[in-house]
């Protein structure tokens, strides 16, 4: 496939960053304090001790929260008759009410392989979502209530398709022709929007507020996640991916993320309308979401191109103590996030109030450094 024609958004500045220093990674401390999935991933993905990782690959499957999540799966491969739902604040257990996409991604973050029984069972569900099955019942909790609404159903099917593609890519199906075909179509749709005049002025007035036009198709967080786990597709479609970099490097608009769908106004917090980490305050307001964004940018190869993101990553590294363990810049409270995208990856640890509170962040900083091509120095 040839690259879609991408238009003339002004190019984002490319930072001239000096060769960065090695990043110290406290593997010994993590092995002493972290939950089993973090220990295994620290050894395999950051330290890259291949022999040790192979001998301990069973560890994540003994982790009690992961087993609890697996046991909540229904016989049809779904969780809680939902796709993108999250547990409510009133849930009596950590995973009560969680949707299928988030549950699968959480198991992957726990280090479970795509061939493990719950993920193998859910594979059929994901590929059916990838095909945009037009059975209204297959939208689960997202199916329009009451009178049929074809436009709203199509809108949710597109989002679910992107989320399924992202999850399949993370699971390791990037070479499957069904996923590659869907990824190209998703990327074509995004590139067509970014190359159109609508990208410069995507807002329309409805009543007394500015909302995204129905035809606007900016990248979703799931599109970014999909591409982050499909480097070959990124290489084959460089111009389109570079246009996405330009788009997400620009300042976030002041308008709230709401889109006109038919005659309805639909909140769209999952759309990436610009730089999700524009300044230090944004990072300090939601550290887990900031770290998740930096990890995405590192996987996409964008982190080292963007000096402000690099500065914020270096700031996070500066917040580590002499043993390489991360602590909050202010106070000692464990950071929380209300960002739905973050739920699958944070927290993997279940802290009781001790030093294990900092294992998630310490691990992620090492992982981002590795993904960004930094030298890792084990301590």
C-alpha cells in the first residue's frame, strides 16, 4: 500500500537532543519488593536477561490478582457483558464490572502470553470486533438504547475496532493479515482526515458550544497503542505516522472533547486531539497517565524527537533516590489516575503501604528508557 496523501500541517519541531547518559535500573531492589509480574517483566524487558527470563516465565501465572481476573471471564471469552467498561467506585472487588478490552490488556500487562487459556479464548471475540461485526448485540454495553441509531452504532463499532486492533497488536498478532489489513484501513482513515482542510478547523457550533464535526477522524488513544505495537506498519506508512506525530505534538484545544454523531453529542475522551503532556503541571496532576503517554511515545519512536517530553522524562528520572527508586516529587501519597486508558497498566502492584508502592513507577521508567534506546545500567 502506498502512503495516504497527507497534507500540509506545519511540521513539529525536531529536537536536537545530545546523546543521553545511561539509566540506572534497580533490578535487585525490584526483585526484593515488586509483585511477580513486575519482577518477570523487569528481568525480561528491561534487564533483558534472556536465560533468567526463560526459566522464570511461569511467575506471572501464579499472581493472585491475575488469577482472580482470569476467573471472572465468561465462557464466551468476554468479561461482564462489556467491552470498555471500568469497575465503578462502588464495586466490591477490583475487577467487578470491567470490560473485555481492559481485562485482556490487563492480563497482557501482567505478562500473560496470548496462548494462555483466557487470552486464547478471547481471541475469537477480538477478531470478530476487528471485522466490525454489525450485529447490534456485539456492541454489548455500547449498543444504542431504545430506538435503533445506525450512526451511533457505526461510531462505536469504529472505536471498538480500534481498541480490538490495539489489543491484538499488544498480544503479538502484528503479523496476522487480518490485523495488518485493519491497521492499514484505520491508518488510512486517520491520514485522510489529517490531510484534509477539516484538520485545521475540525470544530462546529452546536447550540452554545464548539464540538468536533461528525466527519472529523483524529487518532484515538487506541490507534496510537496499535501503532506502538506494530513497528513494521509504521515503517511502511511513514508519512501517515509522521502526520500523526505532528498532530499530537501540537497544543491541546481549549474545547472539551465532544463529537457530533448524527444528532447526538458524544463525549470522546479517548481521542488524542493534541499533546497530552504539554507541561509539568499536566505530569504532576496525573503521573500514571503521564508515564503511560511517555511509554507510548517511546514505543512509537516519538519520545526522542520531542524535547519537552524528553525533559519531563528526565525530570521523572531525577525524582529517583540514590538506589534508583522513584518517589513522588511532592509528598508521599501514591499517585492515582482517572484516565480509563491507564487502568490496564496501573497499578500492577497491590501496595500495602510499604516500599512496594514505588515498584510500578520504577519499573516503567526503566522500560521507557529501554524503549527509547537508552543504555541500561543494572544496580
